[in-house]
C-alpha cells in the first residue's frame, strides 16, 4: 500500500520546476522568503492562510520540538519554525518531496532549526524525537491503519504532548469525485468519519482540547480556485508560474472542480483538532 501512495507523490525534477517557476514569477530562486513558496509548498485545502489560521490557535514555545508528520515540501515546517522559533522535524514518504524540502529550507535560512527525513509515520525513527507537538496536516487520508499511526504518535510524544489535526474527513455522501490531491484512484484514499477518527485518539489516551469545523472555509477555498481557473484557463499564460501543478502535473487543473464537487455533495469535510496525550507514560 505504501508503495502505491509513494508513487502517487512521485515528482521528478521538482527543484528544476520550482526554480523555473520562481524565475518566471520574478523571484531570484536563491533569495526567497518562505512566503514566496506558498503557491507550491502548501499542499492542502486552505493554502498558507489555512496553515496560518491553524497556527494562530496554538501556543508553541521556542524550546519545543515539533514533528510535521507527512510534511510534503515542508511549507508548514518552515512556517512553524519562523513563527514560533521552535525546532521542527519533517518526515515524509516521498524522497522527491524531502529532497526539495531540504533545498528550500536551506535557501530560506532555516536549516539550523528545520530538518527532514524520508520515512513513514507508521515506522517513526527512535531519534530525533520525542516530540512536544505532532502536526498531521492532510496526511491521514492516505493512511488505512489509523490506529497504527496513533500508536506511533503515542510512542514518540513527550508526556502531555499534543497532536494537531488539519484533515479531510469523510462526509455523509459515500462517493468521492476523483482525482483529488491525495489520490488519483480510490485504492489509496482512506477517508474516515470525524467521530471514528477522533475515537482512534481517545481510545489511545488522548483528550480532545479543540475542535473546529472548517468545511465552509474549505468549500469556499476550492470554489474560488475553480472560479479563477475558469476565468483564466484559456489564457496564454495559464497555468500561473507557481502552483500545485509543479508537484502534481496537469491533473492539478482538475482539483478545484472535483474538490468543490466533493465539498458541495458532503462527500468530505475539513476539520481542525487539538488532542493532548494524557495517558500513562510510555516506555521507549
Ligand atoms: C496532501 S500531501 C500534504 C503534505 C503537507 N502536509 C502539506 O499540507 O503541504 C500528503 C503527504 O503525506 C505524505 N504521506 C502519505 N503517507 C505517508 C506515510 N505513511 N508516512 C509519511 N508520509 C506520508 C505524502 O508523501 C504527502 O507528502
């Protein structure tokens, strides 16, 4: 299963494409601010504003070590280190993404605080954890065994540590329009209803501290992306120099329409949640 997910997130010559996009957008690829990368390194509903809104609800002291589980190109990792001054480790299944994440982090001057590893959240390495906070931003949709993921989090969190979820969950309508950013085919999409997703955590010693239904924001985000695409797709300069198409290829053009359809049909919902581990200490 992991190899099918890894294949979905294969992206050859990613840095060449990003550098060409940055140049076309009038930026010098070696002199970039983390916000310049937002059109391409925030691979989730809501983009950088969604991540910023999530971070505003969290208190992360500078001495904390955060795990960005399924970090993609490291957009949220860099933003957390920049916002809070904390240390961040990003782990992702895709070696292509991790390679790009390291280069981009070096160029934005954050390599001292942000590091990346290729690997699965289902088999987290013993070091460099344990972590104070684990961020799961649009990754659990690709994980069939969510209990196994939560057990890994328990093992690699400090006592009293938190898991922050920013995830797409299953809605009431059973059919998903494809492709979506996390799956071109149904065999690698594992959407779970909110209640059973939260139960995976509370059954393993977590207490729910915050929950926010961001479905309306998510719906609007993709509707606006669809309106923008409809208006501009026939233009010579489509697609814009920087965007998810650099990572996902031409299929990315369809995401605004399938994602709007999925939100409007109640096939998916968008949630934010903070869960604190309050179970017994784990022997590592
Ligand atoms: C939709 S992308 C989101 C990336 C990033 N969190 C963001 O929001 O920009 C999902 C990410 O999860 C990663 N992923 C999927 N299954 C994984 C696993 N078992 N372990 C680690 N990463 C995984 C993928 O490689 C991909 O980068």
